C-alpha cells in the first residue's frame, strides 16, 4: 500500500510551527509497512489544496490529511476532499451531540460556524475525537482511502492510534522490519564504499546510510509477511555489515545513543566514570547524566577550563603545560589520570582542545581515557564550527570509552 | 516571487528526523517577503524526484532543495535537477580543491565517490560550503531559479545566510528589516495577550510570536525601501513592546542566546562565574563555554551529582541533606554559596532537581544564584520530558544570573 500525507496549514508555510505530524505519521507508517513516497504541505487555499488532492489521488492508494478541520471559514480540508471524491456533506448526529457537549463543558458560546464541524461526507465514517471538537473522517471510495485528522498533535496522535492503526493492520499482509546499525569513527562515504554492493544491490532488505555529526547510521529494512520472516531476511545482511564495519559499530538498537551504551557498559562492570573537561565544558558529563540510571556510574565530574584548574584539581604538572601547552598529548594524559586521583573513579576521561572559531589551531583537540593503569590519548583535527567540534569530540571520546571497556 | 521547497530524503519519509529545514526556510522566506505555497518531501528515488521537480517548475518561480547532495550513489538531487534544466555536470575546480583540503584536514580517505560532490551544472554558481563537503548550487535558467542546499541544518543554515539572503534581497526592491525580541519568564499566550493589539493590528511592521523551550521570541518585521526606513518603522513598535514586556526581555539581537548575554554581563563587570550542577550535569557550564570569550569569565565548574560530592566539594551540611533532601531550597542555597567558597569565583550557580522521567517528583527543581553575600533560590515544577526539564532549567538559571547582574 502506498500512502502520502497532505498537511494543511498556513502556519506551516510561514514557519511558525515544526511539522511534527509528518514525522509522527511517517514513523508510524514505516512501522505498519506502508510505503510513504510524498509529503506535501499546502496552505488554506481552495485551488491549491484541490490541485494537491487530485495529484495525490492519481498516484497513491491512501492520503492522510492533517489540519484544516476547524470551525472557521478558512478551514477547507473536509469540503475540498469531499468535492474531490464527489461526496455531499451531511450532519452526523453523534458528532453534533459530542460537539454540543464539549462546548457546554468548556462554557463556550456556540456559533453557527461550529456546526460545520459535525458535517461528514455522506456514507463515510466519522472518527470521533476525544481531545477536541473536530471529528476525523475515513473515506473509502473508488479503491482509494482518505483519512482526515485534525492538526493539533494532541488530537492527531491519539486518533491515529485509536482508528488508523487498527484500520491499516486489518488491510495489510506485509510487515516492515527495520534495524539501525550505528557507527562512530568512519565517514559516510568510506562506510558506503565498504558496503557498496549491499547498498546498490540489495532490494529486500534495503541498506541506506545516513550521516550524522561524526556518526554514520545504516538502516536495514526488510518487507516480509511477519516480523520473524523479516528478521530472517535482515540477519545475513547484518552479518555482512558486521564483517566489513564491525570495529566501528557501537549499537544495533534504534533507541541507543553512544552515551546509553557507555552507561550500560559501566553498569555491567560496576565502574564509576568521571571527566576532566576543558573545551567540552561539561558536555561529556551532561550527556552521561541524560541517561536514566546515570547515578549508578557517575558521582561527580569536573570542568577544568583554565590552566590553574588543571593543575590544582587534576595535579597536572605545571612543567607539562609550560613545555607542551594545555592542548597537548601530555596534558590530556595527565588530566585523565588526574581525575581518577581527584575523584576516586575507575574510568577517567579528559578533553582539551581549541574549539575555535578563530585561530590556526581551531578544531585541534586531544582526548584521553584512563582505565586500569592504562591511558589512551587521541589527537584529532575537526573541521567543524565551534559547537560541532565539541559535539564531535564528545561522541568520539564516549566511543573511545566504549571501545576500551569492550576490550577489557 | 513565489517559492516552494523540495526536501529530499528517505529519512524524512521514514520519520527518522524532523524536517527542521522546512521550518527554517519558511521562516526566512516569510521575512524576505517571498510567498511559499508548497513544501514537498520526496525520497531518494529518481523518477519521483524528477516528477516533483517538473511540477514545482511549472508553478513556482523558485525552488529551494535540501538534501541529496552527499557522496553516495543514492544522493540524486543535483543529477535530477540538472537533467530537468537540461544542464550537463562539470567539475568545479575550487569545489574539488576545497573537498580535497577538507578530506586531508580530517585525515579521511578519499574515495572515487567523493569527487561527485565537486560537480556543478555547467555555467551555474557553486555555493561553497564552509561546514561540510557538499557545495550548494544556484541555477538561474529560463526565468526560473533553483537553489540546492545540503540537508544537514549545520550546513544549510549558514549557506542560506551567506548566499541566499543576499541573492533574494538583490532581486527585490524592498528591504526587509527585522528585529527579534527575546523573552524568558513569560508564556507565549500571556505575552501575546499583553501585546494583542500590536499582533492583530500591525501590518508594517508585523509582530509575530514564536514559542521556544521556556522562551518566547517576538519577531518585528518591516518592509521599506532601505534599512534606515525599516528601522524607523520598527522603533516605535519596539518601544511599545519594551513598555509592556520589558521585565522579561533579555535581548533584541537575533544572534544572542541567554548565555551570550550572561558572558557579556560578566565580562563588563570583570566577574568570574562557577557552577555546582546536579541534574543539569554540566549543561550550564557547557552553554557558557560555548560562547567565544568564555575563558574571561569561567575558570572551572563542578558537576556534583551524588550527595557526597555536594558535601565534600561544596561544603553542603550533611544535616541539610538529611533534613530536606538534596532537592531542596536549602541544599540549592548551600550549593551556590559553596561553589564560591570552593573555587573563589564571584557568582555561584547551583542546580538540583528531579529530571525524571519517572517518579512523583519528576520536573521538580531548585536553582540558585549567589552573588555578593546574597543568594536567590527559585523553585519550579516543569512539566516537560527529562531532556526538556534540563534545557528549561539551564535557560531559567542563566536568566536569573542576568537579572541579578542587571540589578547590581
């Protein structure tokens, strides 16, 4: 089944709001095995909306609309869609009753306009709305389906769950199964080159790379009659990816970020981590603390931005800074070892570098991880802007912690 | 001028990412006085992309594309658009040089794929990218304009500012002048209610409110024949906003975030700040360190997540924690005062709270700012999710620092 979305609303075209409905509907359709090929945003304009509806009907089995079901005269979605299907609007008794009850409950004055919301295309199904005044509508005619949902996410989401998921499940015999492989330490083009045959030649499952800040994600997606058959199709592809890119993979779970993996690693080994952060200024610690359960692995952390803090808090030798500067292999090493001495943690992490934006050295960074009398220091040149340099460094240093703990 | 957007990427159709580019581009076009009638999302599929490009060319003066400029074989935007305009792709010498320099700087291996990114439609303009490997492209042919920008917002946004705004301004004989008024401490609906007359009745300049996490921004936009005339139209409106909402305004500069304002406040008064962060885990410090020049106002900072760290590093009285718990008015006060004692800074900041996601108390937070023998403690209940609770707390505590320093 192919589906497309038409999101109606001038507020989207003016950039007043983010289109979270499109993301939500896309995610849900992917889970339901429905192929979404287009999303369109169009304003509250009858001609342009009508043109968009006709185009969508010509190329997709199902159209999901969001927005334009309100009581005002510029809410036109229902009228336009009914016209496109050649359907008359008639009053739905239950919709009218619920509308009156809701308006009374909130003590709102009922105007003539409001009754417009109780109109439904003749012979079609009203999707009663428990969170607002606009009922949704399900139209099935001439082999096409149209689903009209109200724009506010607080109404659209519960209505999709209540009405649309059961409707699509009852119609489909295919299930989409998808796994996200997450890599750090390799660029998108190099990763893609290593598995070029998989990307180009796989049709079921498909393999698609996505570049993130200093990460690459590979989505492997199979279509099958059920979850188990889908997993069976995906398995050999995952094995090939593992064989070719295994050293860079930190997770095959959609919901994992690198900090989730690191907190889990530490929890499993009953270890505490602490950081000595210079140019990342607390970002490593705050990423870790963002993970529920972080209190089992992190007690405290230090932001040592100036040289004196590095010497006083972390016992960095003043001679080290004098000789090599604070942005050096030697200083990063002493910082990582020093934070273990200062806090009694098991794993010590350090970052030092030039975030920029100015200066020859911008993006030149060192980070270090110390664990069990061994300290690994890495040097990198990151050609990003100031904030991305930090972001990239945080991800890289967490990946190094993961790698060291995995090897232990 | 009419414009539409085509955002290319299967990750949008699968709901992996939110389409923040569409919102950003919509907002900017609205400011520039460009009418946007359609936004389309389409996947990395040559036929569907081509069909979408032809439709857009038939109805709009200008199309802005985002995404699909990467080095992999499924990045097809440039190839498809060039074909639609009947243009051959040729290598751009500077694009190739910059690509090689960037790859060398990163220490990345260059694969054959990469060189695809240095191709530009013949006779058209490359928009060189300072934040990534994919140059953008500006095509002008047969009375139509196409602008191709890379998908990552960290590349698209600076490229739009550098190339597209001057391009659109040069084509229009009207200059758009816009000021963003930034407020913290008041909700969107209350702010809008206080200046309802301005929002409803102003046409030039217009006043539009935008709700952000725990902030409200008001954009005041005038169209005039030149910058000076635009500023003159805006001035009385800013005065009215100042009179009605002045206490909540922290900046009237588009580029300012609250941390920029706080770093400036501290620099002007030659003060050092340090934080004692519990549930924000280093986010306050890292926001401050993100500001160029932060080293003049922050030497070090502490993440004191567990109770012992609060007692040992910040001299919080064990009795205080025993009696009131670590998430209390008293503990926040002692933390803010303790960080001054521990680090010798002038302004001490503390955060303690329950970020959630679980538990009765989720979102219950305290933060404190201590300066010149006076400590102000605030208690809040933030009904957001775990990450937004932190984000909101960071903004609120920085706003409190600004307020206290302004009053001094």
